[in-house]
C-alpha cells in the first residue's frame, strides 16, 4: 500500500465498490480499504443468498418506497439507476432476470456472482483493494479531509495515508458479523457531523401472541393492517411468516420501520392479519354457510380444513374455544361470527422488534441536510463524501436499498474524481 492516493474509499461493500470503480475509471489513483478478510461480505448473503440487485419500477414509483426524504436521491438516481447496474453486471458476466414485483436477481440466483463481478470490475478499472485494513480515524485539518489512519488487522501495524478526497461507505449497523459495525457514524461525528438516531429496519417483530404449533408457516396472499394507539396507520398485502418470536416476512418487514419508531415512542401497536382479503364479511359469511351446508354433520375441524392452512387449524380451535368434533350444522350464530372475525382480523399485540443481527438495513444515519445531493460531499468537511447505508435514507424490501448504495456510490466516486482532476 502506498502512502498517498487521490481518493481513499472506506468500506468495500456495494457502495464502496461502485464508488472506487467509478473514480478509478475516470483516471485517478484510488485505494479501497476493507477491514474484513474479503470485500462484500454482506452483499454475498443478501436476499437469502440470491441478491435482489435492484427494482425495475419507474423513478416516481421508486421514490415512494424510500424514507425519510426520497427527493434527496434524485441526482444520484439520475447519474446511475436500475438499468445502469444491470448493464454493468451484464458486461461483467452476470446475467439478470426480473421476478414478481419488478425485483431483479442474478439469473444464477447467486449473490456471490454479483459480489465477484463488482470486485473484478473495480480492480479492472485500476482501484487498489486492501483487505484486513481497518480505518481507525479520519485526518481533518482546518475543516478539510486530508487523510486517514489505517491499521492492518493481521499485523497490528498502523500507518497514515494522505489523500485528496475520502469516501465513507462503511454501511450501517445491521448484520454486524459481516463488518457493518457503525464505524462510519463515528468518523462522521468526529468530523463534526450529527447522526440521526440509528434503528434496526426491515426487521421481524416480537408479539405477545406466539403460536408455537404454527412456527415457520408462510401465510400467502394476506393483508396486514397496522394499528397504532387504536388508529389505522398502514396496510400492506403479500406474505407473512409465523415465528418463534412473533411475525416476519415481506409485509411485516415493510411495516417494520413505522413499528420500530412507534415502539421507541412508547405507542401501543397491534397488527391485524386478514387471511381472506379477497372476501368482505358478507361474502365470507356466505362462503362459510355454503361450506356448512355441504359438510352437513361433519365436524368443525373439517370446516376449518376448507378455510385455513393445516398448521392454523389447532390454533383457531384454541382461540375460538369450539369443540373440534362438534358437528358444523350445530354451530350457533356467535360461533360462526367468531370464525369470520378471526379470519378477517387475526390480531397480534406487538411487544418489540428484533436486533441488529437480524435487521436487513439501518434506519437513521448522517442527516441528508449535511450532504450535498448533487455530489454526496459533506457540507461540513471539504473533500469528505458519503455513500450507501451510512446516510439517513433507506428503502423498503425489494431491491431499493442496494440501488441506493449503487447510485450514491457512483455519484460520490464520480464527483470526487472530477474534483481531483479539476484541481490538477
């Protein structure tokens, strides 16, 4: 490793790889520093090992999936968007496919292929990548970033590196085992930035009701309504999973940002699952009565088999407190109403949320008001840039967060390199 570079990029995740690769492509001398034993540790396991690369929705629909201020990303998306990352990967040997919800995956279904392609692209463009390189501090003089202090985690040796520009792309705090331990927030604070409170997001929720006999059950084509302090606050449609701690799955993950913030605010939270969203109460009542007529003297368990996944039958019997061998033609009006009510409103009281080890992303981070959206440069420290999850902007599940990393990384790499070249 040399003692001096034009640009130093901290963190070899998706944002860091794209930033380093783009900067090197423009002809400046770039070093990419990764504290783990290999780059892109988190990227290799994302999407359950498949890697949801991006989403093909148009820009305006894309922005609706992002919080807290999607407009901050307009310039970044304008510089490098969904088709751009698809083209880049295709040029580097990774074909892609589009699945339900406009989600894009590698055709191989292997996140590893995406990680290796980005690493090879970055190296091919001329960036130097060093693993086992822990950045311990930024060097800032008179409000200008001029270098970093790096420690080799294998030898323990430390050395300063001077650089004309620094890009912090260290990720958030989710999945800390992959190296995302919040280093970037410490760097930012030491340089004079503030940090919006960090919270786990896209994360499972803990509930008072845990149905042990249903653990692992995937509930498909259902809707979930979020109630906060007795008021309907959000609704989503898709899949949920019963777990040993409560609820998980895509619709729960999408609601989790609001749930986590509401828990922190000490609000009362409930989730109501509608297991038959295609039927209103009247249609469901008619369906139930038809089934009862068809079953005649058969028991309640036979009726529930027509309405529920097998793992939910015993759970419903316990909730409804109906004798499972009772003939269905002897069900009274209250019991029928109870079946309908629970099919349309299976209620869970939320008591907590899972931690950093299970959260997919981090909410919070470096405030967007402290970053120039046209360049990703700090408004507080000259020559310092940010990219990826370290910034206080995040998206729903569906490929949006990786695209944020790719886009902000590209813009930071491009902007910093152009400024270096202009100063020569």
